[in-house]
């Protein structure tokens, strides 16, 4: 069955023309989809006959909200979203001073094997379509009643491993007849697929690129992130510098601080050297312990940040949200798949 959320207005026009319907219906349907409508019956400005015809061959969004878990600590809400094929992904609604942000998934599972992340424990199941990524934004917006002003592609999956679909999603969610979220309000996080960073630099997008670093030398980073064995730090930083030069956009480096692993003064020295002369910011993240790994949070988070700043490196500690609802990537989905309660 065709998922109409995957379509641009022009593609919808062609689809409708194939059904013998006028092209102007495309804009109406596109608008309904981007409002988070879950069935053709809700599209009240379409004729009953057209709604019945569409329901025989197409779906509206390809997903539905399965469960949601509001945090008791803050305004964060974790959503479990079920796709039409029964697979489950996670999305998170987060409240900031500048508005509401959705953290969206781009794949079911993840193939990258980063040791601190629960998303990757079961490997990759499949990649999400553009409409399945979009539906996380529209469903949560409709359910919460809040206007979504920002998107972070930092949920389950590696966005650049799903390059074409993620790129199309960005254009869909940015469309003036749809959700219309500006590209400067979209952040994309990658584990460091250097070749795809090079390709992304040529797309002329206004998004913010975030690179998961988590290790400032090849030995440590390779132990934490297997991708470093393919694209080592030298290769990755070459792509990052080229990206900043090409786009003029500041690079964000994410760095999960793991106690006794990557939180030493030597790590600070290496980070200072790596980022010298580069327009960038380091986002320090206290690692979230997961049962399947033995990583523990660092006790030096604030000290680590202050030492970087004293040496001229822009750095902050990321605000922790939804800790009581397993808001980190993959934790809640994994518990659901195991048939047990989240901890």
C-alpha cells in the first residue's frame, strides 16, 4: 500500500492524475497529512467517493502512536510509535525556552554498533521512509497540541545511513504548504560517515550538523565507535573542516563522557588540538548507563567543560531530560520488545 506521506505535492498530483482526479486535490491532501490526520475520513473537504478510492490503495502516514510516557521530572514525553508493518520506533517531545522539539528516529534499529547506545543492540531492521520520519513530527504535534518548532534527527538509527530518505524528509517538513519548519531549526546527528558528510556539504542545506565524536584519539574512539575503523579521526575531521568551509555553518561535536574512559586531561588536550581553528561547539553529554554495557557516567563533567572553555573551546553540558522515562535512544523500545517494563 502506498504511503502518501512519502509524496511531495508534485508527486501527489501525478498519483491523483493516475486515479483520474484533478491535481488541485494534491494540495488539500498534502495539508491534511502535515496536520497529523490519521485517516482519509478526516479529510472533510474531499468527496466521500474520493476518500473511499484512496483508502483502497493508500495510507495517510504509515504509523500510529502506540504508547506515550510523560516524565514526572520535566515536560518531556517519550512516544512509542508503531509502523504499519508492526515495527516500533521511538520519538521524544522536549520543551525548551525557544519552543517544542521532536527528537525523531530515522531507522528501525541501527547498524553502527556504538557501545554506549541501546539503539544498536539489536542491529538494523530496516530504514524508515521519508513519510515515516515525517509522521513522527505530525503525530506528536497533533497529539500534544503543541506547535513543533525544532527537529533533531538524533533518535534511533544513523541518519546518513538512510541518506536519500532523510534528505527527502527535510525537504518535505520544510515545505511551505506543510509543517514548514525552517532548515535552520533542524539538526542532524551522525556517528561520522565521512563520505556522506562530504555529500551533504554539496546539498546547500541550512541544517545544523552534529557529529558524535566521543573519543579524541583513534584507539579510544574505535573501542567506543566501530565506525572509526572505517573513517578514522583524521579522515572525519578533514570532512568536518570541509563541511564548515563549504556551508559556513558551525559544527556541533557531541561527546558522551564515560567515567575512566574518555574523561582525562589527555582527552581534553586532544580535543583542543582537534578543534583548533574550527568554527564549532562541543556538547558534553553525561553517558546514560544501560544494562547491557558496563559504561558509567563521569564524575568530571563540569570540570571537563570548564577546562575546555578556559582553553578557548566553546563547550556546554547538555541538559538531561526525561531520565525517568528512558528518554535516551532505544532504551524504551528495547524494553518493549523484550516484553518487560522500562527501568
